[in-house]
């Protein structure tokens, strides 16, 4: 559990906000409202520090929760529903305690679903059998519990993978490999949708629209798997992706592009259509992509390595330039002191951000060593590497957050990385940066009041003037020149003050992170 915050902190009744709402009794809330809401003006008073000095930090802090091959959750397939839920709650509690503000939850690892779907079968990673219900809806459960902790939940899809190499289960009849084999290609030990088949794109867009339409997700996210990473045969020769038929049909239909350019066009089309489809359904749902961290070798000069543009047919820079994303998370999975230098790549991507979208790089936190005595190497890092990368990200203009791959490393506190973040860079909570280009109203000003309840405890009562609920409350507790911040889920109507306080200041926060007018009240004796 997280160590106590400083004496000037605002603390919820519990480290688990979902439980907080249930633990605040109606009697306490009613007493606070009765005592204080009629006398708010009596508390109002100009005080120092200034409003600007108590601005809540803005930083996207997220972790991927990977379900493919049970990387992060559930720990293994076939666990009872109650145990799966308990494991997920523990991860979400750890996210909240670490002061993250979002999780990126994998819901479609391989043309399957970690939610109730009429389009694709239940994932094998839940029960050990494809198509078998786990007895509850994991995505609905995850959304509700994440939101109860003030966490955004972004639904993570793999658009093209149909079957993982390690899968040994029998495909269910409604799996793409059985229900639409004409769209599926075998490449090495994997199966993939052919990106050149328009029906494959249409199916993916229908899957995304289904989730966005039925679940209260905060974002839609895809990673670096487009055309598959290339493989060689036993003789060491490159194996081409088997799309002769789809390319021939495209040429017969008038396509004049080379095959490589046609492939890139196929991926471009999926990205553009995904963005527009999500915005048609729910404009405030963020769309994010986490491509391979190098666009092309020598970009920036001196950088070498894999060429995603030529090999995955992923023109990630184009998507960035076109504004087909709300946030961009290049996987910058190299240390600071390397030819593929983390800060050098980060600065290059920041310079390419012509549409001024959010740049939230992916960090390879899973590289952090499990043994504190292990030697540092290319594949084993000390926790300090991640700390330094976050520090450099904060110094880079245009970069306003980061995403950790993956939650497993943080949950295990490898080399003390979670502890060091919690006690250092993440000691204070932060709000997600606003997407200024998305339509969103500023919430009305809150009405707040502070009153004693019992045992020398004091509670802040929270409501909006129109009696609606914001997405979050941003609470500042001020004592002398010190200030600390607590982000409270908008479903809550109270929070407790711990320790001395001279003043409390609160803003209501919209789903897109816009803050209301700041309201301040003094705290009586």
C-alpha cells in the first residue's frame, strides 16, 4: 500500500475510490450539506498562495494491461470469475496508488473479445477455451472499476492479428479463421487479416464501433502490429506476405500503385476511417496509436534499426501529420545512452507534431531488472533509466505524459521502480491534458463547504450548481505555503481532510479534462 502523504494532503476515505463512494454514509453527507451549503459565503476569503500557484499538474500517466498470452491479466486462463476480478481490482488499485490516471486495456488480442460480443468469440485467454463465457463481462467490469478510481480506460485493439503463434485451442465457429477464411492469411506461425481485403477493414471498424457504442470507454488504442513483422524461412530467405490475390484484384479494379505503396495505402485507410468512425459515434473518445518508435532509419540522422515504413507498411509519420490521432505513443524502447537514443527520438517525434496532438511516448518499463543486483545491459535496465526518461520527457516541449509497458513491471515493483515513482515523480496526482481540438463544455463552478463530522474529522462536501456530476473533482488542500492535490471521482459528493488545512480550493473537471472556475473556501477551527 502507498505510504502516507504529507500532513497537508487531502485524502479519500480509502485508497480505493470505488469503495469510498460506498463507505460515505448518507447521514454524513446530509449533515455536511445541512450545516454548510447555506453558509458558503461565510467561508469565502481571498488567500495566498495565488490561484496560479495551486494549478493541478497535467500529465498523462498510463500503463498497458496486456491480455494476449496472459502477459498482465488474468494471470492464467481458466480462473474463476471472482479470482479474475480480484486480480484486476488489485491492478487498478495499484494504478490509483501510483497516481496513474489511465489504463490501456487490451480487449481484442486476436480477432476475439474480452467483452460480450456478437461479432467475435470470447477470448481464450479468459477461460482457456475460445468462445466460452467467463461468467461476466470483463470490459464492463474494468470500465466501471477504473472510473470509480478516477482512471480513464482506453480499449486496446489489434486490428489485423487473427491467431497468435502460441495458441493451441480449437477455434470457435464464429472466429474469423472459420467464419471468414477468405479474409485470413497464414504467415509463419500466425494468422492475419489481409489488410488489402476491404471486408477485413469493414469488420474491424464494426468491432470498434460496437465497443465505442456500448461501453463507456475513454479511448480507442491500437499498437504496432499492422502488416506482420517479416519472417525468414529455414534457408534464411525472406518470406513474402501472401497477398497476391488481393493485390491482383486491386490492380484489375484499376489500382496503379506499387504493391508496397498499395499496402501502405491499405493501412492508411484503416487509420483514417477508424478515427472518423470513433468521432462520429462519440467525439470525446480519444484515439491513440503506439507505433514502432523509429519511423525510418536516419530519421533523425544517426538512428539505425528496423524500418516500419518499408517492412510493416506503416507510415506512422503520415498519420501524425494528418491528425488522425488524438495522442501519439511511439514505442521508444531504447535507453538514453544508445545509438537509438530515447531523448533524440522523442525530440524528433515532437518536431513532427504538426497538428499539435498529444505526444505520450511508450516506455519499456518491463526492461527493468527483476534482480536489483543484475548487471545493466541492453536488455536489463535499472529503475533509474525509467526515472530519467520521464524527467527528459517533462523537459521536452510538446511531450506531456508517458505510457508504461507493461503494468506487470510496475505491479512487481521491479528494482523499486514503482516505489521510486510514487515517492518522487508521481508523488502528486495529475490530470490528463486537455484535447483542445475536441468539443467539450467547461463544467459549472462547484459549490463546496467544509464541516466537522466527528472525532475531529472534517469533510468537504462537493456539488455543482446544476446538480449534475463532473467527471472528476480536483481538490487542493492548502496549509501555509504548502499545497497538495487529490483527484476525486465525480460520482463522489464528499472527501475527507487529513491534517491541518487553512484553505480548500476545488475545480470540477469535464470528461476532456477542462476545469471549471476555481472555488476557494477557508477552513474554520
